[in-house]
C-alpha cells in the first residue's frame, strides 16, 4: 500500500513545509536573545577598562518609543547596534590626542629608521633631553637599495596606543619627484655621502638625530680632512647632508659659520690641484680614424666609433649625452635615431637632456662640414647613418641594435691612445669637451661663441681651456 501524502503534497511521513518554515522562524527569533561569545568577551573587556579608568559603566540605551514592545531584530542588526555602542564607549575611554603646536615636534621627526640597527648601545653624546628630536629616516631615491631605509613615519600619529601611519601616496610621489629633480650621478653621490655620514656617527657613538647638531658636522669635517680629503670633496659631502635635511623639512646645519670658514681655511692651506686631463685635439681625431679600422672587428663598428668621436669633439658633448650608460639602459636620455636630421650642408642633433638641463627642455645642436675631410662630423654621420639604417632606438648602436655604452667606447678609445704612443691615463671622456673648448680658444673665438658651442652659461668654460701647440 503506497504511503500517504502530506498536506503539502510531499511524499513520506514528514511534516508539512509550512510547519518547517515556522520552526525556522522560531530558531531565528531565539538566536536574537543569545549573545555571540566573542562579542560578550569584548564587552567584558570594555567594561573592565572603563572601571580601571574611572569611567561610569554605560548601560544599554533604551528607546522610549519601543518600551514594552517586542522588537524582531535580526542577528545582523543586533550585532551592528552592539558594535556602534562599543565604538562610542571606546571613544569615550580613549585619551585625547595632543595637538601639534609651534613648539611641538613635527610628526616626521618622531619616528625611527631601521638604519640605526648597527648603532652601538653605549653612551650617547646627545640625547632627546637636549632639545634635539630623535632621528627621522634618511630620505632615499626610489629603488635606491636597502642601505638607506625609506621613510615610514611621515604623517605618523602622536605618541600613544596608535601605530604610526605609513607614508601616503602623495608623500611618496613628492619624495620621488624631489629625487628626480637632480641628476642621476648627483643622486648616487648624495646617497653614498648619507651612508658614509651615518657610518661615521655610528662609529663615534653619536646620536642619530635630525636636524644634525653642528658639532656632528664639525667632527665629520675634521675626520674627513684627516683622511686626506680636500675641502672641495668635503663640501660635496656636506651638500648631500644639506639636501637630505631639506627633504625632511628640518634646518640645514651645514650652513653654520664655523663649517664654512673651516672649509675656506683648508682650501687656502691645501689648494685644489688643477685638472690635468689633456684635450683630444683635431690631430688626435685624424689619427684615430685608422685606429678604429685596426681595433674594431667590422667596418660598421669602425664607422660607429669614428662618428661618436668626431660628434663628441665638434659638438662639445658630454659622452653621457651621446651614449647609453649600460646595455640595459632604457632611459632614452642619450641620442635616439629620430634625434638626428641629415642635410647636405650639415646635421642637426636634438639633445633631450643634459647635466644642466634636468627638466628636459632640450636643445638643438647644428654641426657644419669641416675643412678636414677625415674628421668632418657631417661626412662621418652620413656614412654611419647609411650603414645603420632607420631602426628605432639609440642612435649610436651596434649592428645588432644593442646600444654602444660609455664603458665600451672609452675602453676602445684608451687602447687607441696607447697604440698612438700617448698616455691614456692623462685623458678621460671629458677630453673631447676639453679639446673643443681649447681649440676654440686657440682660434681666438669670442667668449660668447665658446660658451654657445659647449652650452656653458657662464665663464666656467675657462677651466676647460688648455694651451695648445
């Protein structure tokens, strides 16, 4: 005999679905009256904290409009009400945060940096009680390495139970932009100087504090001078410390009267040796042409090196303006193929950026034909361009499109100098620029013309001029 059907038409002897739904509602109603154990434990802790702080224990708020009326809240509504009540009670217990005043320390001066891990724990010459703020992190360029830690306390909350707030996006962007405002070589030099100064303070058991006490600066100067460093080199290191201080918004201690006068005194006692780098002359350029054919493994490479040499001389270029820093350099700051414009009577090169043009305003340099065919920059660039083709990328590149680097160029150039019987150590990559200034001066060109050739903005070109036979 088949089983009887229930009221809902379902098979078996189970109860009707209406009864099941009624039981489910009954189970939900009963759960509203049960308190989650975790919430109950949190309430107990808040009440204990209120008693320890002498705060009257808050009673549950009662809504007069619902007194005597059974409210059917869900579990979610109940927990939301409890959390809102707990938040209000915690805010009442929490002590008021001190407001920053003109005498209060800046938030970014209250943090510590992990660079201090190697600082000895012995006696310090300066303490926070001397009115000097604890060390703030030394600002670093993006991806500059871990030796100088990234600042993480800018905008940190006041001392208390709250954890420091990490740097916000806008602060990181400002830091990145400030570092990008200086040349890459200057950036690297400043980072090295910052590491060196920190190592000095750690070795001398000096407190790692910012702003830097003037006594620390003076001791560092004496220490550097005793090592045999010139006043000019020490001044360069102090420029790095001044930059780091300004990045943190603290006073620059390197401008102290005693610091500046000490550098002047050392400069008079030990004058800066003259720059003895010799110039690359037109005669050396002409002799180079045969050397490229001998040292390079293909006519393409010989044309490449010859074009770079004569362009560097006649345009008074820095080698970094012409060639990539490394084979993996993707900055595209050196000359690109589309920066070259060829004409019958000359060529035009668009200089994207230079050491004195970090904003990238750019400049156009025009080169005309030379009377000596062997060193004519127009002929050399026309010949190389025909071999190179119209491939995009760095203008001066190998046949496989890999960029010719500064190291590769100068390595072969030094060999060429030695083969010609010249002392390679007396020359440098700046010798092409020195040769341009010296040749122009020997032709008695006006000062303004020489400044225009090398894009000098002052009479600084005079330090490049050498006597030529």
